[in-house]
C-alpha cells in the first residue's frame, strides 16, 4: 500500500524586543548565566507580570499578516506543568481567547508555484529557561540558566496541510522568510529564536481520513526536521504495512542514532489544567489599533516575488532569489529605479554580490546591507555598460576595485584610464595585428568569416580589453577590405 504524508507544524519564534514579555529584563543573547533575571521571571512569590506592549504589537502584526481573525478581546492563561527550567511551575500562554485564529501562509514551491498552508491559531506566550548538562565533567547535578525564562515567544500552529518532504522544506523556508520580512524575529535557528516542531501521520494514498499522529520535538535545524520526516516515514509505514498501529505520543529526535524515540504519551489539554491568569488583565484590540499595525506590514515575499516576475519580466527562479531576503529585494529595486535594466542589474546581484555574501556569511548571516558596493554604484556600472562607455571585460576589472575602494565606477574609469579606445587610437593597433597575422588575415579575405575572431582577440589582448567588440569588428573588416 502506498502512503501519503500528513504534516502540521508548531512554530515557535522569539520576538525581537529589547525586554522580556512580563518584566523589564534584557533579552540579549549569550549574556552570562542568570544575569538577565528579576523577581518576576524568577517566579518569586508576590511578583506581578506586566505585558510588554511591543511584544504584543509584534505578535498582532504577525497574526494580521497571516490573515488571522483577531478577536476584540484576547486573554492569557496559565499552563501548569513542573520542570526545573520553569520557575513559576506554570507557563503564561493562551488557550481560550487566542490572539488569532484561522488564516494562512502562502508558501513558495519554486517552479511548482505556491500553496496555502492553513493556520489553526497563533498565540503569545513566554519561553522557558535552559537546563545545562556540562559535558566531560563528572557532575552529579545539572545547571540552570534562567536568562531565557520569560522571553516573548510566539507560537504559530498550522493545519495538517503539508503533504510531502518538499512541501515541509518549502514551508520552513517560507515561514522564516515571512518572519524576517515582517521584522518580528531575528529567526536564528542555531540560537533557538526559531524552532519547528512537527506532527505527522500517514494515510493510504487517495483517502482523506487522518491517521494517528505523533509529535516530534528537539528539532534544532531545518535539515534535522527533514531527516526526522524520512525516519518517521520509514517507521510508521513499516508499522502500518505489518498491520500494526501508530501510538499517539510525543517523540524526541535522537540525532546520534538518526531515529525518533518515544518520550511520553501525548498529554491532553486537561493535563495542563489551564485557567485564566488572574495576574493579567484582558487585552482589547481596537479596530484603530489593528489599522495602525496593519499599516506597518510590508509587501510579503511571495507577493513580491510574483510582482518581480510581472513588473521586471524576470524568471520565477531569478525573482525567487532576489526576494529571498528583504534587503536584497530593496537593493534591486533601488538600483532599477536609478537605471532601468532589471535583468542586467539582477545578474550582477545574483552572481558577484551573492558570491561575496556567501563567502563571508558565517553563523551571522550577512545581508545586502553589509555589501560594500551600494545600489547606486551597481546601477551606474550597468548604465556605463549599456551606453557602451565600458566593455564587459572592463566591468569585470572594475568590480573588485569598487569593492576595495567604495568608489563609483565612473570615477574609477576616469582615474584608471579605462575608457574604451576610439577608432583613431585603435587603428594603429589593428594594422599592427593584421601585419603580424598574415595567414589569418588572408583567411578572412578569402571568405572564412569566423577567422576574424582571432584578430579581435589579439587586439583585445594588446589593448587590455579597452577595445569595444561592437565597433572593433567593423574596423578590422574595413582594414581588410571585406564586407
Ligand atoms: Zn525579569
């Protein structure tokens, strides 16, 4: 029997605020352990939480950009469970009046187009601290760092709309890009500010029943999520093919073994004894406030990619690459405004600029904002090329100089004397080359048109690329007396 994958995601992303969600502690990453803490995020008796206005605004912005229904009143609940990294013994979350329900994210499937992945709900909660188990030390205890406790965390729960590994990959990339465009999170998976959890089941192909799903946690990168999908697909299809049943449970990814392992049978909402948090007031979201936040939502990646294809007649691939980061798309549009040759400008960005960024990006991903050659300089370079002021060969020589000096290309052309030679300067060189290559010259005179390439090449070499191929060929022909 052939099985079809049914996947839904729980996305957790830390919001980009300067202070935590219920207190004024700093959210700075990698501070010394337990330095960004206070009575509120340590859960000391008598301390009271106060909602961070900016965290709520970023959460609302995300909900509105996902086309969610945002009710006029939203409330916070306590989710009760015991774990050392949760000092209050409950997490403040939302379980009843979510910030947003419904909605969808449009994901980019490349050549296959786009697909809408439904959103079940989106809610604002707090992150937990970190248990540390120092390796290589014979310790009989664990350490606890509560800097992360109380960081604003947004959870986005999708519908089980994803049907393949490729769609899962596209979803993760599109979600990350979406959140980065919105500027609500820095989305650093390696620092844990963007995390994906998976729920996954199988069903016989062609049916629309839902099988029993398992949840998988501890997935700290996109590639681990994909490995986990492969492993679970193998495990569940084997189980079902043998007539067995999938148990509804939470499983943990074991990176060393490359398998998932049962962690606990899935708890239900009642296990958490959710109840409204009496320390926090309800939040009213007025229409006026919604409007204000909506006005701050930029054009999103999938829409922008579509517009790039139509407005600038770019291929789906090129448009996808140029809109893969907001800074790249902004750079491209700024350059095109200055010189209207979208394809020419796109080519420089997709080759030279992206190579430069890729070579230098480490854990901290670089963007076009870090690129030393700014949009006006690229626009001018392409303009000089289009006007025939410089040749392609000269442009290639200019580019590293622009990178090194930060100077505009026209300035460098003047300073370095890189202008193409005009016919009067070229003539003696052409005569010299013809004289030094009599056999080739005869071939051209006798009708072997292609032989002229050798003469063009020789002139180019002698002039260090300063001859314009467009005017050089006619000049050689006239010297040889051929049409
Ligand atoms: Zn605090």
